[in-house]
C-alpha cells in the first residue's frame, strides 16, 4: 500500500491518511482487522469516505512511534 501518511499524532492515538481505503470497504476492513488484532490496541476506526484510519492504543504497551512503525510494516507487507 503506497501513499500512507501520518495525519497527526496525539497521546494514545495516531491518525493516518490511506488512499487505498477510499470507497473500498474490503481493504478498509482487512487493514482494520490486521492492526486491531494486536494486544494493546484499543480500537481502530476506518473512514472510507475521507480515507482515514485512527488507531487508539495503550500507552503502557506502545509509543506513538511504535504504532506508526507497526501500521506501516503491516501495510507494506500487503497484509491489508
């Protein structure tokens, strides 16, 4: 998956722009599932209209940087 960008980072939350999920429920759900399966991820919210994904996580298990790396690695492997 190309063109993934970090839109913003807040404590315990990272928002990504992922053009591949725009109007694509299948890709959106696959990506949501592959990230949400990790312990310490509270929830993943996908918006297919604006091509956005928000990941909320447990700060005792991950840093914001960890989440960005995890998300980018999963997307690069085509697991989404």
